[in-house]
C-alpha cells in the first residue's frame, strides 16, 4: 500500500459545519485538578478569573474572530456568527479551539497541562439566545448542586454519601439545606449563579483628524468581561444578548414576525 493511499482513511476530513455555530469546550478531570491545587469549593474566584482570562486570550490571539463567549464552571461556549475558521472543518474546530483554551488556561494558572474536549453545535439564528438561556440555566443548576453537595460534605458526609443524598433532593430542598447552614443561594455572587460573558464591546475615544484639523470622537472595540449578568431569559437579558450578537438575531426576528 502506498503512503498516499492512507488519505482515503481520513474519512472525516471534509465534514463541515456552517455558521452560526457554538463550539463548547469542557474541562477534562477538572474535579481532580481543583482538589489537587486546593481551589476553594464549590467556587473559586481565581479559577473563574483564569477561565474568563483564557477566553479573552482566545479572542485576542487565536485569529479566529468569535463574536461572544459564555463561561461557567469548567465549560466555555464560543459563538461564531458569520463565518467559521478553517472553512468550517469540524476536525479542525474541535482540535484547535480546545487546545488554544488549554494552553491559555495552563499559562494563567501556572500548573501542569490542562486538557479540554470540544464539540460543535450548529444553530439556527433564532436559536442563539435559546442556547444561551439553556446554558445559563445549567449554570444555576450547577450552582445549586455545588453548594448542596459541599454543604453535606461539611456535615461530615463522605463524597459518595453526599452524592447519594443529593439524588433525592429537589432544588427547593437544597435551598433549605443551605439556608439552614447560613447560605442564601439567592445572595451568592452573580457570577456563580449566572456565569460570565466575554465579548467585543464598543467604546468611544477622543481623536484628531489631521486632514480637517479638528478633534473627533472615534468608535473602537475591545474585549470585555461581564461578571454581573442579567438572566438571559428576561427581557433585559434578551436585549443585551441581541445587542452583542448583532444583526443575525435581529434579521431572524423580522423574518418570523
């Protein structure tokens, strides 16, 4: 068999996606990582900051031009709106994006190499906000369960015992459990409940037009992190996300009126 014949075995190389697409990356064995390096439980601000900063680094240095990213816990959801890098080749997307995030987070935390997996989620334009609403609901569920689990651990239960006990508890039961231990889940920091958004924000800057010899105001873009998010399912949240995602959602809304 000639070496070139092995190209026929690369059966997924032409599998492609079309925008808009979310690439979601998830940490591998992060529970062990957090325990090994003694991060605070159930949430650690230093770790959350490193995740947001790794996302920002991806925006700045990858050259792949995402529109917005939403992160909580050990996952990052990265939206590509108008065009996909690598002509949408899925093999490239699910290898380059997670590896870029992995290297950025490893540098930020200054620990042993960290691994992420990746998946491609193609969306219809009108599903973008619905998708973010879904992930934010998962962030809230993760917050409730995280506090519930570690509250039980603080009572002396083993990991297995706490996990088993959690299986029989409703969200309202976990709220009450935490409240009895002095934790009001409705008052914990917003980033723990609602996640963090990374995006291209616009700002104005004074400048000078040498041709007309006048002072002017110019519009610029820079990467921003929002740690005080509204609920995406609310009117305020929907307006904010539409503003960040841009014309794609607006066009879809007009088409479905």
